[in-house]
């Protein structure tokens, strides 16, 4: 009986992502913009803060979180800086009965839904130094209020926008020529960029992210 050799099967290496792509993906994830989500939950008079805390901790089950009681701004800041290494999004949940303030700091890329919250604010962190300002306002209970600086800068930006619109209208009506319009627009854009450079290192939103 004649032996006929069969085909030789050469195993192939499993397809995977090239090393270069892995490094790019890793670098992109590291550069993701930081988000700080502040949630305020006020207790009703008949509720006990310890009971409500158990409900929250059940919601955070399976996640890493830090709980701090009646902290100052520096304690909050240090906890936040440590936890931002775990996630680009950090939840800061304040539970208060007007006498005590319990804070939960929870790093989570996934969105967490809260029921019966009294305040929900999202901060896009542009500079790490901005965290100091945010936690100072949280500790003082003044987070919802805009500072005088923020109000002045916002008013100036609105005024510059109106000036640009007015200049465009005057150019259409041939009151000013295009060269004057170009100069005005250049000045306005320069001034807006200058204001942006001195503004706080974060953007605030009052809605979900």
C-alpha cells in the first residue's frame, strides 16, 4: 500500500493589534478630559443620614469609593487627586442633613444615575489647578454661585459678540468698509482669546454629561 503524505498545516499567529496601535490607544485614554460630577442630596427631616448612606453604598457596589465625613477643602482635594488616576470621570456626592455633610468620591467611566438629587453639576477640567477652586466652593457651600470675576468676563464676552454683530451689520449697510470690519473682528477675536486664557481652568455645565 502506497503512503500519500497529506498537506502540511502551518499554524499562524493569532491576529492582534500592532504594538504601535496599542501605544496610541493608551496615550489617547491618558489624555481624556477630566470630568468632575457634583451631586447634592439633601435628607428629609425624618431621614437618618446613616440609612441614606447605606442606600448610596449599595448603588456604588462593585466600585471603588472614598467616604469622608465633614471634610475641609484640602481633604476633598487630596482624595480627588488620588482617585482621578483611576478614571477620567469622578463623582463627588454630598449627602447632608444640614448638620452633617458626608461625601462620597467615586471614580467611574460609566454614568451613575441618582434618584431624588437636589443638584447635579458637571465640570470639564481644563487645568488641574482648577480643582482647588471647585473644592473650595464645595466646602463653603457656594458652588452654584458665580464669582465676580466669572460674571465680569462673561459680560465682556457677550458685549464683544454684540460688537462683532453690529460691525457686520454696518458693513452690509456700507457705513464702514471691509478693512474696518476686518480690524474690528481681529480686535474682538484677540480680546476673546485673551479672556479665555485668564478664565478659570474649567467649564461648568448644569446638566448631565
